[in-house]
């Protein structure tokens, strides 16, 4: 059983990804950090909200005037942790002095797996790039109906805003 929360330290790389065909895709965040590697599976709305949250957070926080002290993590570069789990909770934070975005991923089955999760730090450049990539991944799926914002598949779309009439 993994520890309650693993501090991965600073991220060297973070990537949003989707696996599968549109309409049946699964979304994940892949992270490589000082403390190890992680694959966090999440739902499309979670990924979208995480990306939008990062963008909003960074737009409201200006970088500190003097460069902050780089926070040292408990993990060693390329540390031994290798986690993969379904995300239940996401927490977004900000360390103002160091101008770092803090992401905390908590497991879906907190009672069963001891609340497995991890924490990772992202610099401003990496955070912005990840947020843009995550939004692009979310937008790459099935197009949305302009009336109801529901996904439109390859076949006819029954739109509730048109009283059930088919929109082609």
C-alpha cells in the first residue's frame, strides 16, 4: 500500500494525454519529477477544470519581485516512487515566495488505499504549457452541439434544446 501522500518535489515534465477513440477516451496526467513518476487517471471535466484553474490562478498571481528560494523536496532526482491510480480529489495551490503551482492528486478510494496520492510542484512556464496542452487534449474529442453543448457523435444527434428533434 502506498504512503498517504508522496511529495514528488519539482516536476521535470508533465503531460496531459487521452487514450482511446473519441467518445470512449480516458484521460490522464503523466508526471516525471524528482520523487518519481506518476500516472493519474481522471475524467475529462476534471482535466478541463484543472487546466482552467491553473490559468486563472496564474493570471491573478504576479511573479514575486525578487526570485524566491527554490524549495528542496524530500525526493531525490529520479526517485523510486511509481504511482498509478484513479484521481478522486484534486487540489490546486500556489507558493507565492517561490512562484510555484502546487498540485495534489488524491486517490478515488481513499478509505481502501489509505488515501494514496501525491504532491508535485510546477514552475510558471511548465504550468502554463501544461494548462494549454490539457485544454487542447480536451478539445480534440467529439465536437459539441452549439445548442446543448452535448457531444455530437458520428450518427444523428438528438438535441434536448430542439425538443428531441434530430440535428444533423
